[in-house]
């Protein structure tokens, strides 16, 4: 996996890329995803360094099952205290081993964790909107598989070729080609995720190329958003109506795209 470039000025506010507050639209919620070893985490880190708010689904998934949370208690009720470590935290490897080979238990776990994660994500996005941010990124590895892509304004896919992905995974995990291929085959192919993408960040090159890709993406994003952000922020019903219209148009566009592909095939 590529290392993350450190900028000369390590911290930026989103106004660094959105200097004219009157030129932005109601807060765009972007869904960031990719495949294993494509470099999604590196892109997420670069966005954070530019001051772009990032809601990390993996981080939230760990937080919502900490001792004392509602989901933590529900998991203990279902799986018992034997899945706890001595310090009271969940023994994630043990719990993972239990649900890996038992679909019914896996569904029970997902029914507890997924709603908690989604609620926390919505709350974080809401806080960013209330604080005046005009763009927010949801970093979700399973954005497509979970259906969350339906609820974001734009889907951003971090891409590299399957062979580069394989080589990076082998190097990162010090694994054989067969083991790496097995992990890749267990996931939705990155080429299928591209079908959902509104924007693609190509991470086939090195760290400098990745930085350029992210800068280019942020410049495009700045051009895409409009002037009505302030009105939508001051008058929430307009913001909600705008968001609903955007999601509806996204579904229509996706349906048309799928229909055209079926017609061609």
C-alpha cells in the first residue's frame, strides 16, 4: 500500500478548496470506497489532511460496540460473555470465528451492528452540516454491498488494476499469490464497483500521482457544487428538499444506466 504524502501545511480547512462560501451547494455527502489494497485508506488520509471531514465506518464500527454501548449489551445477550476479553472488551477474533461459519449468527450480529453504525454515521454527518461544513465524505469499505451508496450524493471509487491490487496485497500481507487471490475473490470485484462510480480516483501509480489525483478530484468537486449552500443551511427544509431531489435523480440515472447495459447485452 502506498504511503501517504505529508503536505507542507499539514492541516487545511475545507475552505482551502472552497474559498468562496457563496459558490457552494447544500452539503454534498460523498461515499468513498474501493477494494482491498487499492489505496482507499491513503485517499481518505489525504482528504483529511486537506481538512475535508471524513466519517470512517470502520472506526465507528469499533466505537459502537465499546463497553457500555447499546450494541455491546445486545451482542452479549446473543453470544454470551465468552466472547469478551479479560478487560471486558469484545474479543473480535473469537466473535469473527463464531459468525464466519454460521450464517444465522452472522445475520444476528449484523442486525445489531449495522443499524448502530448507520445511526452514528447520520449523526456525524448532521453535526458537520450544523457546523457549516459544505462537504462530507463517508469512508465505507462496503459502500456498494451494504446499499449505502443509494444515500450519498456521489460515489467515489479508488481504483487500480486487478494485477496491481494483487501485487500490493501480497506485499502488504506477505502472502502467497494463491492466498491473496482467495481474499480478492471473496470480495466484489473493483471493476463492478466502477459501475456505481460518479468519480474515480486512479491509484495505479505512486504516491505523487495519487496526490495529484486527489487534488484534481477536489478541484472538480469545487466546480460541481453551487451557490445555494448558504440558503440550504439557513433554511433546513430547502436543504432536505435539495438532498431528496438529488437522491431521486441519482436513482433515476442509475436505473437508466442499468437499463442501457441490459439492452446492449
